[in-house]
């Protein structure tokens, strides 16, 4: 969760802008709500290196901030961000050239990528004090590279940098879904936590101060948001610490209405997608801020299992019900997405939510009130979204004990299916568990190490079909898999 400079400032980003945005984040309630990263995207570096290969930046764009600092030193802005109790993020490309060779505005710059310099560059970012790095794919795509190979090398360089500086550098993979990263990004190169973009940009940047006629034409539509959401649904790949990234948020930007803000926040929250807000934080309306900081929506987003929702019903065309299993037994977050021109009333069918019994509670998140549980019917206005939390009981699961190398013949034949996995992993490293399904879908789960005899738990969504789960790492024991009839 945090802020990213691209959507609203594109390549005019500079120290002054980043300081202003960081101050806004620290003072408008977002920091307290959990937004912590301030990420500087493309445009901070124009591709220049000194004779030793070190990155050289514009001194005017990145001056000294405090007495005693050197101009042109990116450590200044990282320290400023840290001084507000926030974390700092930076950006590069996995290829030789970066996206600056296809500029959105202004001149083009080559060589803004890190290929050939992975070890030095990631170490440099870490030494400057950055905690997060977004690695884009313009150069990788141009050179027709394999994402799985390049990003594994990036992870290797990051791990080396982390060892040297002792500072965690979180990797954000930005390959736009072009090589199906949901199959290889979880655990790539041994990475313990990561996010990977699943599609292109919701919209190219909208920089008000540029007065560029191209930018002036750009208006966000609900379709832009819904397309990104749909392209990003790969629930089989996502679980705690590994997340499909639906793109930076455009809350409150040109074209966004309050209803679109609710659609955006509701879908990103129920998907546990990264919430990297790309708006100008100094200009957010109170209504937009209230939504971004909505504690109950953020609790859905931050659920320990971190799963994506499954579309469980479409009672009338254009009215979609999506449900996300949460770590608390019997709990589902539910979205009623009304894409039609008519207001709707949708009744909650517990069976469709994978639940049994009668609802214990139905919570309307936007209005912060409990709804009557008998015959719970929920209204969603036209082109709007209702967000709910429903508590009842999980149906009785089918339990699969594991043998030494996996579990065979897991039935998920009624559609994508929720399962809880209990495991121990004493290898000290992330362990990769492969899930292969007769539907042709296969994916990998990356299970973080557990300490001593502690049991780890992960929620997962099995692909449709009969699946086999196999684990390769020694010292990894899957104890049990509970599969819930949906
Ligand atoms: C790509 C990414 C965006 C942004 C721009 C910068 O388009 O998808 O998020 O980083 O590059 O040019």
C-alpha cells in the first residue's frame, strides 16, 4: 500500500513533487490506515552513467534537501521519505533500455534499464536507502527476453544487495501479464514476497501541469477499471505474500465519480491487490479519502490469506456476485457489482458463497451497518458496487492427508475451489509447491518457512478439475489439505 508517481506526474517527477506527496500521505490519514510506500516511477533517471558504470542523476531534479547533503544523490529523497516514517521506492527496467525510449511526453532517452548492471544497480538502490523497487519490462520486451529468466536474475541481485546492506528490498514485477507471470512469478528466483502486474496501464498518465492536449483528452471510464480487474483474476496463483497486481489506483482522477471510486476500491480491496495510489494526494476529495482509508474495506484487503474473489453468480445479466474466502472460518467478503443501468436488489444465496447454515451477520461495509440476516437482500445502485462481509459456517471440507511428495486426485470439479493447507517448512527457505490440474491449468504456491514445529497455514484456490499437488523441497511437509465444496 502506498503512492506511486506515474499516473499523475509521469516523467516530470522530481524531489519537490515527491516530498509534497509524501507529506500529504503522512498527514491525510493514509499513513495511519497502512499506506506506507512512496514510489518514484519512470523519469527519475535519464540513462546516464559515469565511467565506472554508476547511475548519474540530474542535480536540479534531485537537489540536497538538508544541509550537508550532496546534490544529485538519491539518498536525499529516500532519507526524507524515511523521516516521515514511510518507506521509499524506486524504479528501473529489466532490459537495457527502459520505457523512456517510448516517452509519453518530452524527449526520448535510451539506456534507462538495468540489464548488464543488475548487481551494481540493485545494490545502489539499497545503499541509497530504498525499500522497494519496481522493475518494468520495456527493454525486456524489446529484446524478446524470458520474464521468468530475467526476473530470477533480478531476484538474485536483490538478494545479494540485501545481504550486503541488511535492508529488505521489495520487488514489484511489472511485465504487464505478457508472459503469464501468474505461472512463474510466485517464488521466482526464491523471492519471499512479491507482486506482479497482470495487465497494461489502466490509462496513460494524466499530468495536469503539462497542459498537453493528449493528456487533456484522457478520461478514465468504468470500463478501464473493469478491464484491469478482469485481466488480473488469477486466483490460483495468489496467496499470502504473492499478489496479482491490477495496476496503480486512479482514485479521484479525471473521469472518476464517487460510484467509480467505490467500484475501484471495492474490487482492488476484495482482490487483495496492491493499493498503490497514483493520484495527486494533495487534491483528493474528502469522499475519496474516506474510501481509501475505510478500515473495514482495508481489513478485507489485508486478510491473512490474501486470496482473490471468485465469481459465484450472475443472477441477472450484468449483476455479478464475487466472493472471497477469508482466513476466519465461515467468513466471506462479497461484492455485488452492478454493471447495468438499473438499480438492483440481489439476495445472498449462502450455498453459492460456499457456506452452510444461516448467516450470523451481514455487514454493509460502505455504510458501516449490519443488515438484517434473514433473507438478506442487498441493493446496489446502477453502475455501482456494494461491499459486504458475510459470516456463517464453512461447509464440511473433504480432507486429504499428504504423503511424502504430495497429494494426488484433489477434486475441484465444481469450479475454482477454496482450500486450506497446513504445512511445516523447516528448510529455512521459501518452498515451492506445484499444483497441476486436469483442466490444463498449473500453478505454483510458494510457502514461507515456518519455525520449529510451528504449522503454517495458507489459503488457496484450486483450479477447476482434478488437481495433483506436489512438493519438491526436502523438509517441507504438507500436513493436510481441507477442500471446501463450493
Ligand atoms: C509502463 C508501466 C507503468 C509505468 C510506465 C512508465 O507503462 O506499466 O506502470 O511504470 O511504464 O513509463
